[in-house]
């Protein structure tokens, strides 16, 4: 492999979590003799005044500015949390690698040990996710679920300060920020993760053969297979961040099974579908699951999520 004459510029959000994730990609490149440096970019999603409301999908809030920088040639690759990345990749860009994936599960962080099961009726649990809100209310309708925004360390601090009894966040983010102490992982069959949760996406300009040669070897085929199925389901359901949709893959023998769940915003109703994931056409599993859900009435639940106002 030929080492580039220049340092690769890696576009990333400026949050601590995003920089740690992008730094992991930098380290993987370094292990292959490729020098890269971070280029922090502020996105619309980092501005608290720009938040998706009823009727707004929120697609691309955390990724568009990085993709714009890629297309303009200001960076050579972008690193995203895959769950933030819309399912429709812009023209001129390519998802070149999905490196090793962290734990897909959500986790509860609380002031007292025991996780969600230990919470008393009426306890206040924070989340910014409609999916997590719906799952919480479906499992524990006796809880008070309240909006919780801010980065992961901010959410952890608010729980520690006693503003909330607990919060639900991605286990991957807690792990990457070394905030895992006291976190209780949640069963995905009760609290389904977002499609692509725990995975990173390395995005480059389509046709940039030199960069593709360097970052392509970071791709994990099993991760690519799983997230292809999960994201195909999300895309077919037309679910943005205003939809309560969970999707995840689990191993079964030598294969993978995709599970997808769609909730009503208040958790009062949910629909499930599962499909075997083939190695050759993983997207087909997502399309089959989405079709089954839509035939069962998922579109009504998704529309309710789009109109929901906390």
C-alpha cells in the first residue's frame, strides 16, 4: 500500500464523543501507516435552536455540513455516527467503510443502582428520542418520561445532580466517553436500538480512488451486512428522527436475523417484524420487514410520530 504524500483530513462533529469516534478511525488508519488529522465541523444539530419539531424529519442535522465539506474538497473523509446519517447518500459521496461496531444496546444511567427495574412508579426518566420514549412507556407506563437534550456528558451530569432519576442513552457513547460506570445495558427486545446504533460510517467522495484505497480496508463485512439490513428497513419505512423505529440484528447460527419494531409515540401500540439476512443481499431483509410492517399499519404509527409534540 502506498502512503499518501499528504495528511488525510477527517471531518467530524466538534463534540467530544464525535471526536473520539473519529480519532478511532484515525488510529485504525495509523495502524496501516496512513497519517490523518481531525477537522472539527459545527453542524446544524449542534445548534439547540435548530431542532426537529412536528412534521420535520430532522434528516441530516448532524451530517450535512460534513458532507458539504467533503463535496467542496475541504476534507478528504467524514466520520459519522451511522444512526445520525440519512439513508439516502448524497450524489457524489460514498460510504466507503463501516469499521468495528460498538455495543448496539441502549443503557440506563441512574442515581441509584439497578437500572430501570429499580425505579419507583412516577420516577422521572429523561430521553431526547421518541423511540426510547415509546419503549419506556410500553414497558413502564408508570414512569414520567421527560425531554432531555444535550451531549452525553451533560445528560449524565443532570442525572447525577438529581434533576432526573434516570436517563436512557446509547451504551456505545457511554463506553467511548469512559462513562460506563453504573450503566445498566437494556434488552433490545424491550428497548430496541436505533438502526445502525453503535456503528461508524466513513464517507468519502465517490470516484476518489486514492482515498478509497486507504480507507476501504477498514470496512468490516459483518458490520456492513447488518447495517445494510437495518438501514434498508428504515429507508423503506421512510422513518427519520421523528419516527419511533428500532432495528437491530442478532446472530443466529452462522447467520443474522433482523428485527424491526415500530411504536406509537405513547407506547400504547407497536408492530414487529423479523427477517433472515443474506450475505449477498442484506438489504432484502430490511425491505421484507418493512413491507410486512407497512401492511400491518406501520404508516399510521410513523405519521403519529411525525406529528408528535412532547
